[in-house]
C-alpha cells in the first residue's frame, strides 16, 4: 500500500481512537459538578471514575481474540456503536446508577477500539514503516488528551450547555468514524471455522473484575485487611487459575499461553504493566492537584497539562519517523523509560507553591519519555510474533497496560486520601482549628470556593504534599519498566505487512495476490473471499 492508501485507511481508525480518548478525558474536570447535580456519594464518584476503565481492561483480550477470528472492520464499527449507546445513556442519566451502567457500556466499546486499532494498523502496515504512523496515533492521543479536559471544563463552566454535553459531544465524532471506516478501510473478510472459548472468557473476565473491584474499593469502602479483601482476592485468584487451566486445553484460547514463550512479548508485557501503573497512576491526579492545590478553574486546569502532552506529541512523532528511516528502535525504548522515570522523580518534588514554569519542565520530561516508550513497546511485540497472533499479542499488551493503570489509580488514590487526611489534621491542629466534618479527607473533595483563607491554605498544602508523594511512589515502578526493556532483544523490523505475512503463513503466497487472501491460519479451510 502507498502512503496515501495507508493514510486513507487510517483516517477512520484515528477518528475512532480520538472518540475513545475523548470519552475518558472530557469528564475529568466535570465529575465534581456531575456528582453534585446527581446527589451522589464519594463511593459513587469512585465507581463513575473506574467503571469505564474496569470494563475496558476486562474486555480488551476478548476483542483481541475476536480480531484474530472475524471481520476487524465490523468489530471496530460495533465497538464505536457501543460507545454511542453508552454516551447517550450517560448524557440522559438522571441518577448515578444509570450513569455507572452507561460508563460500563462505554468501557466495553473503548476496549474494542484500544485493541482493534493497533491490530488493524499492524495488518496493513509493515513494522519497518509502522513507526511514523504510530507517531501519528501518538499525536491523536495527545490532541484527545489535551482537548478532553479543556472541552469538559468549558462545557461545565458554560451555563447554557452543562455537563451532559461532555457525553453528547463524542456522539457525532463516533458516527463520523463509523461512516469513515466503511468508506476507507478495506480488509479481507475472514472465512474459517472458529470456536470461541466462552468458558475461558467468562473465567478471565470474572477473575480480573474481582481483583479490580478489590483494588478500587480497598482502603475506601473497606479496610485492606478485611474479609472482603480475602473474598475478592481469593475468589479472583481461583477464577484466574481456572481460566489458565481452561485456556491451556482449548483449541482457540482467548489468550494463547504459548505467546508468553516469546521473550519479547513477555518483557514488553511486563514493561507495559509498569508503564500503566506509573503513568496513569501518577498523572490521573494532576487535574485534582491543579484545581485544589493550585486553585485553578477546570478550564485552566485543562490548559496546564499542555507541556506534558506536547512533549508526548513531539517525541512520539519524531521517534516514529526516525525508527521508520533507520530501523533501530530499542534505543528509544530505553531512553523513553529513563526520561519517564526522571520526570516522575522530578514531579515528586512538587508542592502547593511550585512555580508553573518548573512544573511545566517536569511534565514535559515525563511526556517525552512516555511518547518514546508506549507505542514502541507495541511495535516491538508485533514485529516478533506470527501474523496469526497479532491480535492476541496487541491485546495482551493493552490489557496489562490498562490493568496497571487501574491498579495504580486505585492504590495511589488510597495513598492520596490517607496522606491528605494526615496533612490536614496536622495543619488544623497547628492552627488551633477543630476539624470540621469531612475536612480530614477520607477521599472527599473540598469545595475550595466556600473555605476561609486560612483553611484553604491548609487544604492546598495538604494536596500539594500528597500529590508529590504519589509521584515518589510511582517512580520505582517506572524504573522496573526500564529494567524490563533493557533485556528486550532488538530484532530487525519486518518489511511486510500483517496481511502479507498471514498469507505466507497460510501457504498462499505465489498463488494469489496477498490483498485478496483471507487472513487464515495454516490448515484452515478457505472459501472465496471478497473485500469488506
């Protein structure tokens, strides 16, 4: 495929990814207002935040497996359709239960987009040329991440629009992406007998959800050392052990366990987990830091994340272009990991009085590191697996990155709440002020506009100190990601696309045009195909 054909095919993918990213970021600065309007509790706030991430994390492996079996374009359009349904339900929600359910639907759709977009890219673009297009996806990620909080803040601050438009605004983009995919993306139709491992899928999703519910609620709804912890961790472990047993014995496993015999896949999976834990776990609380510790509005808080996103945008684009020209990629993994670790370490020094210029430099360093590392981990894994396992390998990396992000967000959130409570109690005691109900933390977000100046200073100091401590906790996990990528063996990037490699694996090369051959595994029965 020429560059023009690839860009046409990718246009719908990029529109779909933009929708997925926008869904996760546009509500970041709007949630306090949403919770107040719906009269929701702090535990409900936690569920609204994590419901989408839980659903996305749990379903990514299923989407990845389906991508190896069925029509990938149709699966992409279905995932976008689920996003539209979830967005409409969220926008029309009049109670928090419906809002949480709608976020689950959105998360299932986002899981499809997360897994399938990179699978389709690998199918149509050779790894040697994939770097620069992965950089474009990094740019889309950056724009969606910047635009989301900013758009959400503006919508919330605009009286005649309101928070419901944070959900409605993604619907036209999703519908546009569905139409664009139908027009521009041409992939062979899969024609082969396949069996879905429904039992393995159920056990995998149930086990993962049990553990994610535990890390989400532990330390908030119940103590870390409690019978609920024992029930959820024990039940999750048993379910996952059963899933491994089933997966090792079925012909079409959801996650082929043999894929972990590949050293590159194993190491990039470990690195992706720690990247998710360090990056998402640390940065998800930056917006809260901007608004509470620094006293900024939701709109300004969205703008303040620009240095980090611009760093990510520039580094992912430039590194992708250089990788495509030179074929060398490991140096960017290692450099990106080191810069991400350094950025997190620098952010561990922030407080309520940190100058924005210094803060911007710290965020830019971390953004540059993440931009070099995140997409290229996927590139390294896709380059080193059989074409028939591209979907499984890609979804495994996405799954563990999301899993790390969910665990990091939950655990670091509990640390934040505990540290804020301790700092505020100490500050109030030193000021000779009795602690008011809810003032000592416990995960509650104070309304800064109603606090008197002396109390506001105590709250700002508490959140500044606590946020810096979060980055200090996250830094060692980023260092573990660096250690993992150091052991990844650099292999030459392949010059054939996933569809061409799949045709070779099926023994069809030399008998037909690779673009016309169904993506089938060796030994599968093939019937005449047509382009979708």
